[in-house]
C-alpha cells in the first residue's frame, strides 16, 4: 500500500508540473506574443496539432522561431532573444496542451 501511494503521489506531482508549465506558457504567450501575432491563445494553439507543435518546439524551438519569425516579422526580435529560450519551452507546453487535436480548450480565448 505504501508503494502504491508513493507512485500515486509521484504521478500526481508530475502531472501538476506539466500543467504548471502549460499555464506558465499561456501567461507568457499572452504577455509577449499575443499582440505581435494578432491572435488570442485559443486561435494560436489551434494552428497546429499536438504532434506538429512537438516538431516545431524540438531543437530549442528552432522550427517555431523560423515559422513564426517569418510569418510575423515584428516578433522576430522577441523570438530570437536568448532570454526567451526557457519561456519558449513553456509556450511549447501550452501549444501542445491545447493543440487542435488535443480536445482541450484554453481559458484565454
């Protein structure tokens, strides 16, 4: 029984940490990229499937930086800022959590 509880607590903590990164990514998106991209978080996250977001955010988000830097030149400086690297991973967690095929809808409409 002790072992079961330890596993249960570990799983619960890991799930809450994933959710926390998603929430953090949502906040960062709304604060730094929403105005530059001209779309709310719901529309942004629905632009790609979960798998597509995963590919875009692989390799330190280089695919995301390239695609969205080209589509939204005003955001290029923000996307390429070294201080944004950790935040981009949180934005990736947000995008993957609410991708078009995830069945989840963010509250940031």
